[in-house]
C-alpha cells in the first residue's frame, strides 16, 4: 500500500480525537463520544469523495451503445362489485396515460 493511503486512513481515525477531547463531558462515555464523532468524520470524508468523483465526471459524455427497445406495459385493474361505468372510465384513463406503450384488451 502506498504511504498516502495509510496516512489518509490514519487521519480519518485520528481526526475525531481533538473533537472528542473538546466535547467530552464524562470520561465514562469517551468511547461513545469517539464513536459519534468518528461517524461524523467518516460521513464527511465519504461525501467529499463522492462529490469530487461526481465533479470529475461532469465532462464525460458516453454515447448510447444501442437504441432503447420500445417496451410494453401491462396494467391489471382488479375490480369487485363496482359500477361498470367507473371501471370503463378507469380503463380509458389508463389507456390514455399509456398512449402507445400498452395493449388494449377491452
């Protein structure tokens, strides 16, 4: 492993120590205080890593390898003892929402 990687990992685990010493109220809870601040530091490091990688990927433009196939949508409308006109209206609204992506069977 490179020295820079080891220093980064060590810095993540050592960074909460001064914060723990500054915010410690009772010495019995030093482990809990350290765990909470370690979680905060690790979360910040992960966020910073994600953001830097996200910014690096802004200029990358990947073309599509193939056209997206036109998919179909199947919709099931369960009904029981309902007004037939309400069922027909529901099916018509579903058909209008799907446009040409579904198959009409009624």
